[in-house]
């Protein structure tokens, strides 16, 4: 039987000494001195960190908070400007939800985030995890904050045999049993830090773990085998054509539809993405304009749910079409799949 008070005391003491220094975090020492986390910074960081690592997200966070220091500042941004600033973080639906939430907080809450999970969940694009994280970290509410790191800690701590994702409800329940009204924000971040720095997915550092005495996974001798996992299904593969249309040094871009993958982003004109390759005739037929299209090979890209091979065709503009003509230095803001194709279209031409 887990001794919850002793377990919590050990983990919080470790967090007080070993907490990561993160740009959005109010550390435990500052918290004890009365400092409070800014809900805007907590929310922004949590959205950025979904499907993104801390080292990758941190520069974006610093850039965003310098350009838009408050949620009301962010709410006033044009959609295209926000999407360009988000480029490289991936999962662009998050950027659309970010803007929708910021505008709702500014318009309906006077630029002040609500302080309960229920009210946070009512904001556009805010799910159960983000609401719990903001409630706990920014407002010190006793919320159950469960991300992938916390799931891994729970699976090892209790040696949960059911594989994920089926085990997720049980892992969340187990984590919830450990939440109390004592330092809930620090508790949530302590569990996250433990999973990120010690109870790592591979080669966990059990010799450094402050809660090893209570860990059933450690007792098995193979903690790295938790959480148990089902065999992943093969990722589907799709094919498309990317069109690099140039006018001197400028490249033609189009605004993608607001809904769907990479919605609202600037990108290269493309064909549909389908299960079979495009023939030369098909690729030319659906090109954005008629022209002398040259085949410059392919680029590959992997999304979360499928992989993609894009044929890259290039032509010089004949003046037709409604495009956003972009200089070479502006291409860096493209989503990575289009940046790969644009570079191939310009670099491979001889």
C-alpha cells in the first residue's frame, strides 16, 4: 500500500531542490516567497508543449511573449501573422485554437483567465488536460494534471499491466488519488519533471529517483518496460504533388483553407494527397497554372497519422493566377513540409 504522505513529501522535497528552470515557470522558491504564475504564460506554454519538446518550444515561447506580452495583445493579432509566428511548431490546429481562446478571454473575460477547471474548459480549444494544468499551476487549484510523463510515472509506480491507450483511465485515476490541496501547482510540475528528467521513457535513472522506495516497477527489475504498449499499426502513406512556381526570385504561395491539416497556413500549391502516386499527365492536369513544368524529384515528410511523398514540379510564372509572391527569406516561415519542397524546387534546378 502506497504511503501517500511520505511519497508526496519525498517528491516535493526533490522538486524544491531539482526543479527545472523554464521560462514560463515560477519556481518553488519564488512560489514560497509569494510569487504567482501568470495564467497567460502557463496556458501559452501548455499549448506549445503539446506534441513538442521543451527545447523546441522555449524559443517560440520567448518570441511570443516578447511580441505579445498579454493575452489581450495576442487576441488582437491577425490570423496570418499568428500562423507565420507559429510555423515550425506543427499541429497547426493548436494555433487556430490559441487565437480563438485568446479572443474569448479578451472579449468575454476582460483579458483575465477564469480560475476554475470548469470555466477554463468552456474556453475554445481548451481541453481537460490544459484546463487542469492552468488551474493547478496558475491558480493552485487541486487539479489532476496528467500528461505523458505523469502516465509513465504512474504506470511504473503501480506496475500497471494493461497497455496504453487502454490503461489511460486507470493511470489518470491513480494520479488523481495523489492530488491534495497542499501545493497542487508544485505537485503537478514535480510529477512532470520526474517523468521528464528521471523516469525517462528509455533508460530511467532509478538510482536518482526520490520515490524509488515506493515503485513497483523498479521492484520488477524492468521498469523501462512500463507502460505496456500495444503494437503500433502501420502508418498510412500518401502521395501528392507540390508546385514551385517562380517569378524571378519570388515563389508563389497560396493560403490553405481554414479547416483541415495546416489550415489557414501559407503553403505551396499542391494536388490532393491520396493513396497512389500521381502520373505525369495527372500532375500537369491539376497544376495551378499551365506551364512548362519540370520534375525535380520527390521529398518525404512524416505527419502524426500518415507519411507523405511529394513530387516537386517547378515552372516559371506566365503571369496567371492569384498568388502570394514571397521572397526567398520569407519561405522560412512555411510549414516544414512545404519548406522542404520549396528548397528542393529551387536548389535542384540546374
